[in-house]
C-alpha cells in the first residue's frame, strides 16, 4: 500500500513535468536548425521560428539574392524552412567548387516529394550514375548534333511565323506570349518527345493539354509553409495521400516516351527523326553493343584468371550493363520540358516587347539579320 501511495502522489508531478517539457521541445524544434550557418561563420538575415528566411524572399528571389549579397557579403546564407542554403558570389570560390573541388559537389539537393519522371533526370541522379548519364548526354549538345536538330526547330519557327502573320495582317493587338508558349511547346515536343504538334491550332492535343495542365498546377501557399516548417509530418502525409492529378500527368509523359521508343524501334534507321530522343536511343544502342562486346571478351572461357590483368579497353563485367533505361530517357525529356518551356517563352516575350517599344533597335536588328542572310 505504501508503493501505491507513492505512485498516487508522484503521478501528478510527472504529468506536470511532461506538460512543462512540451513548450521547451516545441521551442527547440522551432529554432534549433538556425545556428548552423553562424557556427561556421557565415552571415545571414535574422530568422523567424519554423520558416527561417522565407519572408525575406516574398517579393522574389533575383532582387533579394542581390540584396542578400550586398548586405551580408560574397559568401552568405539563408534558411528556407529548416533547410540551410549557402550563397557563393565570389568568382574564385565558384571556380574552386565547380572546377578544382568538383568531385566533392557532384550531387544536387533532391526534393523529398519529387517523383518520376523527374526523379530519373540528370538533376536528380547521383554519384557514379550521374557521371555516366552526363557523359552520354554531353555529346548531344555538340555543334554537329545541334545542326542535325536545326531543321526540326526551323519547322516550328515556320509554324510560328504563319501564326504571327495572321495577327500582323489583322493589325490588331494580341498576346504574343501565348504565341511563344505554343512555339516553345512545339519545339520541346518535337526535339525531346518526338511529337509533331501545332499547339496553337490544336490546343486539344493530349500532349498540349497535359503540358499546360502541368505548368498551371501550383502548390497551395499555406501548404508549402507547412511542408517547410514541419517536414517530418507533412512529407510522410503527402506520400500517403499523393496528388492523383500529378500522378496521372507523370504517367502520361512516361508513357508518351515509351510509345515513341517502341515506334522508333519499328522504323528503319534512315526514317528516324534526328532529334534529342533519337540521340539518346542511339547512345543506348552504343552502350548496349559495347556491353555485348565486353561480355564476349570476358566470357568464362576467356576471362582473366585471378593473377592476370584485364584486357585493355574493356569494361569490368559489373559495369557493362549501364545503358540508359526507358525511365531515364523519359526523365531527360521531361527535364527539357521544365527547363526550356517557361524560360524560353519569357525570354522571347520580353525581347519582343523591348524591340516593339524601341523601334530604332528593331530596325538595327532587322538590318543585321538581312546582312547575315545575304552573306550566308
């Protein structure tokens, strides 16, 4: 009975202690990540509990990054939610990171909620897989490969000019950004996905509709703040209750690439379009044939014994099967869409606006184009 009395007396004290600890741990959670930059001597703006410096960028990132560097120096930092970022604007340090010590900085930050096909793009691949895929993709941007793709880009340019002529002949004001949206979508669809569309005249084409839906989707701002503030709760919840529309869109883009791959394999080599998609497939075939040659050289009968060195110019057996997967091809095509669509549209729209509002510059550009065309 003595022990039961002790328990009875002690339990309110324990309960009270637990209640008192809750605000302490809540406070610790709200502020604990925000000492990392200071500990290593990197200056940053004052932080708010949970959200860090999120409000510092409420008016945009470009101007405020400039403001950040001006106020806190060429090496400074900030926090978005609980995540720390370091800003480098010193050319010497940038060179050290991107050239001299690049082997330590190959991997990008991978967002927790990212999914296929983006998950298989070069932005999200890591370590040796990133190096291999990048080595396959780099030649696609050579002069020779870009010249092979130029006729396809010119086709989309011709469609754009035809559409613009209708507006020019009418003499009425129009939204040129919409025209450039269509043009950029046509180029990306043609080069990366192997699809010919005139998105201005065929707005109901499945590819066009799904692309527009993807870019119109945005995360509810209060939900974004909750994710940044409480990632350990929100991220598992969002994984349990995924976005059905997003899943359908992702599936569409992956299936579009897989259908295009099947169709290309059914075509004769001479009939295939010379685009980015075909170049990736050619790279896969090259890697496949290399793997087959390595397999023949390193067959059990001809494999080197324990004391023999491997044949020069051959790959180790474990590294032979490394060609791009269909999912990785879809990932690179999808990356083209994300990286090239809105960026190119905005650049062309602003450039056209500036030329239209500065006619003397427009005349100068026209003269330069005419001179170049006459010369070449």
